[in-house]
């Protein structure tokens, strides 16, 4: 029997119909899991609520899918409650639903549940008084189409959030009937929003733009299929404070009318095909705090009007074709140092030029993200000023730097450092150890350190082996051996130490290692064998390992047969070492090397017959539909792409990126028996 302690109420309630409605209507919505939280307040349970709990709601132990099913008592007739005005649901098994009833909006019940599908005849669509509806992060992919019945909420719906719900097909015409919307979020849906419907929706929403309570404040359409340009009518949504139409395949210019959105605080148009100059009319948006325009085709100069927005917080113009000298903004009448509230600044991958001294940013005490990478800038670090103490993302790749920047002693951690492709010499500074997994790193995909393509010397002991996930130090002059601390790494997924002067032997790793995806030590001077504690004890457990490149070292061992069981290994390079002996004719694995596409054993001392057993099972090299495959590269995120070097027709070619359709076998310059028949 349920008691009042099984409910979470923010205020006492006297609505006797509330719980029967929950019991009846959420069964139809497809609840497979429901749970009530403990009472937060210490007040006694109201008599009316106690009656409903004991007599009208029964949780039966009928296991459905991943949870429990609600059952009605046989003597109780479910009561439909038309006064429900709000439903809000949040992510995953820890989802929440908040029910707000007419006249008692402070009375709240929290229910955990999961939907499976939603049908057109669902009683949800009968709630004519509904004002707030948030179904985000449900999986409605089993529904055949985007339900047109959402248009039935036209009488009063003001907030609709369907992000990550899995609805597919075309957004129905009826969505334009929701003319009272204050907030609309259709993000991350595999749907197509016809351009004519988009214009009609904007037209209907602008009918109440003159200070009406129905004026749209938030419009979020991220990552849906919306072809065409941004309509001029967007400028009539004068109450908008939040506009995000990112990754929607938009093209054309930003309309001048967007400068009419005087209340706008956030504008996001990331990842489209917009071009032209950033409109000067945006300078009229005096309330603007966040501007995100990366990954478009914008040209022209840096929008200097930004410096007049004293409360500006975030600016992302990365991956465009903007030009001009940034050092003209080092003066007092126009400088980044004026943006005292700035948190995020990304100008990477443009054509900006000039000299930028990092001292410009030293007074921005709230700055957390700074990226100036891949421009034509000369970035310097003169004087004694340090970068701000809250900085955790630093991108200075390809900035012609000659020394590491100065870091504040108050910096607690870094999540992302990229100072690759510069002219820095000397040892790795000790503050690099600040790259770690802070408490907030759960919000970020990877902890990342890239110091590749410099002239760094010294050893590797000071690196944050315990916490780093992506470590790229290729093409330096680092020396010493791979330290034993490598064995204690808990998070390391990608390790690239290629093209250095490392020597010694590989460490004996007796402890359990992290699940590596990439292990690249080519072009060093590593000697000895592959330690039995590293292979097979460790690598044989690396189900996620995709790239193993030990080429061009001095390793002296037999073929590591234990690798044949790795289910995801795609690239294996052992060339130009001193591997020797016969590769076994038998295998304990039914399908050895099931995903291997590149194998290079050249320039070793292998003998005996060619490994025909392996050749017959290279299934990943036998794709008959290769011509139909979409071109893609082996990549693990936006920051790291796999690479290798192969000899093709006698010429060594560096594959900076590896196509997923590329396949090759190279067993040349060994002592294999030439009479062995190569399998068809």
C-alpha cells in the first residue's frame, strides 16, 4: 500500500481527481516505468490525497520491458481530468514529469517513466488546456510519422519541446496553428521542415508580436532538415530572446531584418552554408550576449561592433573565411580586453592576420575558452602577464609561437590544450600536468593535449598519464623511454608518440590499462620485444583497439598472434623492425582479424609460408559494394584523425587521414617462401 511518504509534493493538495488522471492517461501514453519519490516536506498527508493513494491507485507487479505497469483497481472508473495544463518530461531513466493543474500550479508530482510510442488517438491530445508540453529525450522512433495532432493544442499551448524524440518524416502543416507559442524546440529530429511551412509558422507567430503574452521568446530548430535561406519575416519576431537554427542546411545571407530583434540575447546559426559579411545591423542588438556563427562561409572583417556590447559573454566565429588584421583591436578604443564578462572566444580556422599578444586576454577573469588556431596570426607572450585563472580550453595551433604561454598560478585544471604546429623548443612545462578530469569534465567529451609538430625535447614523466584521454605528441624530438606511468593510465584512449627520438624498451604493464583506441609509436628507436605483460595480457583485452602502429623501430620479436582476436583492429603496422619467425598456420579464432583493412609487415625477417589463413579471413577487405560506400575517414572526434605511412609502388606516402574504404597488404622484403600460393 502506498502512503504519503511515497509522494513528492511542493504544496498540500485537495484535488481528488489528480491521481486517477495520472493512473488512467499515462497508461495510454505507454508508461513502462513509474516511481514516486519521498516526501520532501514534513507536513502530514492531506486526507483527500491519502484517500486517492490508498483507494484509487495500485501499482501492480507486472513487469513490462524495463519497469512496472500501472493497473487500475477493478471497481474504479478512471476519471479524465481536462484541467491539466502542463506536462514536462526530462532525460532518460532519471526522467521527470511535472504536472501542473489549473488553479494549483504549485502542486507538483514527480514521476519517472519512459514512453515507447505515441499514437494519434492518444488522450494526451485531448488536453485542450495544455500550456506546457516537454517530451524531450523520449524515443518515439516507433511512431510512423510526426503526429499532426499537435495542432490540436492551438487553444493555449505556449511551450513545446520535442527535442531528441525521434519523430521522423515531415513536420505537419498543423504545427503552424500553434500561434500562442512562447517557446518552440524541435531540435535533433530526423524530420524535414518545408520552407513554405517555416514561413507560415513565422507569419502566424508574428500576428501576436505586439507585446502579447503569446509572443515567441525561444525558437530552437537545431539539426533538422530545413533547406533555403533565413526568411526576412524572422525580423518580425520582436519578442525573441533565444534563436538557434544551427545545422539546418541554411544558405544565403543573414537577412538585415534580424537587426530588429532588439530583445535577442542568443543567436546561433552554426554549421550552415550562410555567406556574405556578418551584418552590421547586428550592432543594434544591444541585449546580445551570445553569438555563434561557426562553420559557415562568412567573409569580410571582424565585427568590431562587438566591443560596444559590454555584457557580451560568448563569441564563436570559427571555421569561416573572415579576414583582416586583429592587432588593430589592441588599442583602448577597441580591444578584447574591454569585454570584461567574456567567457568564450573562438576565432579559429579563419584568415585573420597580424600580431596578437596574449596579454590582451590577461584581464578577462571569466574567460574559460580561447581558440585562435589556424589563422595567419603571430601570437606572442610578452611581459609578465598570465592567461586568466578560469581558462580550461586553450587553442593556439599554427600560431607561429616560439614559447609556451604564461599560465596563472591559480589555474586549477585544463580540459583541452592544443599548441601544435608551432616553433616551440625546450622541455614540456610542468603546468601541462593540469590537464585532468575536473568535476565539470562530464560536460566535455574528452580531455585533450596536443603539442605535436614542435621542437620539444626531454622526457615524458611530467605528463598527466592518469587523467588524459587524447595525447598527441608526434613529430617532436622527445627522448627517453615510455614511462611506467603509462601503465597506470585510467582514461587514455589515443596515444600518438610517433616521429620522436624515444628509445629503451616498452614497459611491463602488470596492472589493468585503459581501453586504448590508437597506439602509435612509429618512427622511434624503441628496442626489445613486446612484453608478455603488455601483449597478450593487455592488448588481447583491448576490444576497442583500432590502430596499432609500431613501424620503423628496433623491436625484436615474433609475430604477436594474440592480436588476431581483436574485434575492432583496422590498422596493423609492424614494418621496418626485426620481427622474425614463422607466422602460425593455425588459429584458435574462427575469424581472425575480422575488421583489419591495412596490414604492413614489410622489411622484417618473417619466414615460412605466407599466412594464407589470415588472407582468407580479411573480410573487411572483401566489400563488394565499396563503390556504393560514402567516403569517410577514420576519425575519433573533431580533433584527431588516424594517420599512417605506407609504401605504394616503391614510394612512401604519408596518409594524413585514412579513408575507411582504403585497404592494403604489404608483406614485402621478408623471407617468406616464394612458392607458397597466395589465396584468391
